[in-house]
C-alpha cells in the first residue's frame, strides 16, 4: 500500500493501535494528522518525524459535540 501524496487522519493516535496505525501510514508515505485527547500524542508524532515520516498533531476529544 503506497500512500504518497495522501493524508491519513488517525484518531486515538497517542498510544496502542492508533499509534501503530499512524506509524504504518507514515511509513507508506502518507502525511498523518494524528488526533487524541492525551498529551502523549506529541511523543507519537515526534517518533514518526524522527523516523522520516510526516505527522501533525491535534489534541481534541472526538466525543465532545461542541
């Protein structure tokens, strides 16, 4: 799966499965927009960028309707 030139939005990206999915999308060339409500999100994005990927973080709670 090659994702160069695409954007992947990954929710729950701070840890676990979400972080792993964000990393895999980045490895395949996607620009990852990672979102989570946890402060650990910054570490996930830093790890992706250190590995040569592109990631942008956005802290938010998708369960908040406002």
